[in-house]
């Protein structure tokens, strides 16, 4: 699966034919449509992530750009099947969303850790659980758990 970006090398010797003959280019495009369908199926079945799918397609596009640099019809025809510039945007969007979710989780974890440390310190100073819960903005049951571990 991860060799898919290099699939175009199988056709390297015939790129000029594809570029000059629409029927032959149609056959090549159909092969790429089949690859797209298989990747979509793998993603739908949870065997690969959206990010993996898009990365494979982006890398395929980059290899195609370099290998078929002199064959505009081939480049445009295959890229049209693979989604063209949309792939780059989609991959960046997926990565950005992942980074944002990771940051949110990290911030929440940090906030809870700070709240726990503050709650423990306030508990050691003799403050009651209800007041601690209000001070650190968490539930009383969580305060009880934290203070029980001290």
C-alpha cells in the first residue's frame, strides 16, 4: 500500500503514448480510479486513517509531478482522478485538526493537574472539600478522590 506513490513508474515508458492518446490515458485514469476506490474502502473499514490515505495520495501526486513533468495531459488527467490540489488542503486540514485536538487535550490535562496540586495544597491547609471544589472549579467527588490519594 505504501508503494502506491511509485505505481506510476510502471507506466514510465508509455507516458508519451498516454499524453498523445486519450483512449490510453483513459485506461491509466481508470487504474487510478480503482486505486482511489481501494484506498477509500480501506479508510471506511478503519484499516487506514484519513491522514494516511491523503498522505499516500499527496505523495503519489508529487511522484507524478516529477516523473510526468513533460506530459501535461498525463499529469492533469491522473491528478484529476486523485483530487488535485484538494489533497494538499485536506491533508493540512487533517493535521491541523489533530494538532488542535492534541493541544486541547494537553491544556485540559495541564489544567486538571494544576487544579489537583492546588486542591491538595488547600486540603493540607485545612480548607473543606466544598470550598476547594469551588476554588479550583471541579466536582467535590473529584476533590475527594484527589485528597484520598495524599
